[in-house]
């Protein structure tokens, strides 16, 4: 059983908890199954109207939770009737017991909520390799509950998170108000290829699963796939975009280029970007948010490779934590990609300060200026390669002793 950390709130956290709007047609229930050493909600269940639509992306890890195998199987139906999420146990590397636990959970939800199909998605997060406590889970979710406020769901899925992550927006389509509410969790084991995290975005607009899939793909690469805390990709990463389809329109949507949803798409992008950034702001032990921008690369692949290399460099992240203007570590991170770089065209910026030019250190900027800048909570590093027109953006955080303290005692 993982210990309940009760960690001090991240210094990068928002000042207030999010005010999450309910999504029409979706009922939320939370439970305490005792998956942590202290009593707290550790399960959230969302119940949708029948024939609600869904899209999902998973971790690319070669070892993954059996929950994702189940989800991938039912995703072919393009429908969602319920979503079960637990924290405290990842249900990964748990063999046949883990697989049967997923089946037992879905069977119990069908019984409790009078569901007659298998379109029940399951997500788990927590310790890998521990036997899944199915008896505790089934006992808790079989008891009827009163529908909860949505903030409770964001709290129930937390592990080492120090604050609940969520955001809501509304948009007008054909004169009707539609709601977008998203929650996410994640704090460690986060790398910019989905990150170690769960993300759930709920809407009530009448969009089919094909539209949701296109919207999900359009947004996930610039949000959840562009964050890093420690360079480790998880076995359980999941992002789900689901709709109750409660708000109907005159004409069905067949393309995400439909002008009627221009404002909706802007709001949806904000939800994705905010949820992913909140994960980095809650990076285990983090004290600084670092935005890395690669400009004028030859192609998108190179730009992304450079950004990820810097974001995942322990030497870069520890230097920034100590406000040490050792930009040579960025040179190292760029060079270890083995991608050719024209040093004379390379420009590195710390905020507004130009650090390198013409293949040399910029003599007009002092280490004192750079060190002073690096004391800020929000740091921007810009790399101008000067060889093309493609760009990439990744956000990460500093690496601190507190990160070691947390991860040296996760189970104990």
C-alpha cells in the first residue's frame, strides 16, 4: 500500500482550487476503498447516457496496465457508458488477477448502475506490481452514493499530487451553451510522450467518436505529449475525451473544420494546455516551471528532439534549480542528439538575455544577470537554430532534492 504523502502544496500551484462545472448528462460518484494508509477518496466513477461517444490515447510503453488492454478492446465500439478510475494501485504487472479484477469491476458497475453493455472504461494509477485490492474496491463501489461535486473526482485520482487539477470552459454552438470540464493527475514519472498521468476531458456537445478522435489527436501532441518532469514514461498513461451528446444541434458535425465550432476548439485547446501545464507545476519537488522553445529548426522532428533532450537533462534541470547560469549544459543537451547544428547560427536565450551568438558566448551578458533571471519561478529558454522554419515547445520543471526524497520512499 502506498503511503499517503500529504505533501506540502507545490509553490507553482494555482492560488485556488478550480471551480469545475458539471457536464450535462454525466453523473459523478467518488468512493473511499482504503487504498491509502489514511482515509480519503480513491475511486471516481462517471456514468454516461447510453451511446455517449469517446476517444482515447494510451501510453506507448511496451509494458502497460491491463486496464489499457481492456480499454483498447472496447474502444472499437466507439461508445462509453461508464468510466472507473482508481488511485493507489496501477494494476500493472499483476497477471491474471489484474485482468480478472478489471472484469470484476465492470461487472459490478453494470449491476450497480443498470448498464447492459461492456462500454465501461477503466483507468488505474499508483504503485506498479502490487496485487490489485479487488475485494476492497468491489465492497466500496457496490454501495449506492449521492452524486458529487466534480472537484471530488480531481481529488480522488491524486497520488503524489499536491493539488487537484481541473478546469472548465463554456462555449456557444448554434446559440446553445456547451460545457467542457477536464481533470488530470500526475506529478512524477512524466516524460513528453504522454507523460505519467491520467487526463479526462468531458463535454456535452453532440459529437460522434470520429470527431472526438480528431479533436483529441489535434490537441494531445501540443499538450500532454509536450511535458516532462523526469524523463520516465509510465505504464498507465491515458487521455480520454468523452461526450454525453446531451446538447443537440440542427445539423450533425462531420468535420472539425466546421466554422460552428471555432470558438469551442479554442476553449478545448485551453483545457488541454492547462491540464498538462498543471501536471508540470506539480512536478515532484518542483520549484520552477521551465518553458523550452525551439525555433527555426529544419523539421518538426528535429525541433521536438532538441526540446525533449533539454527537458530531460538532469544537468540542465539541476542547474536551473540552483540558479546556475551554466548554459554549457544546454549545449551538451543539444549535441547529444547527434543532429547537425550550425554553431555560428545558434542563439540561446535565457528570457530576454542572448547567451550565445556567432558560435561564442555573448560578452555583453553577465553571469550575474543570468543567475538573477534564473531565480524566477517561471523560466523561458529559447533556442534559435537559424536553419529552417519549424518549432517545438516543451514544458518541464527543475530537479530538486525533494524529488529524491519522495521517490526514495514511495511505498514506505
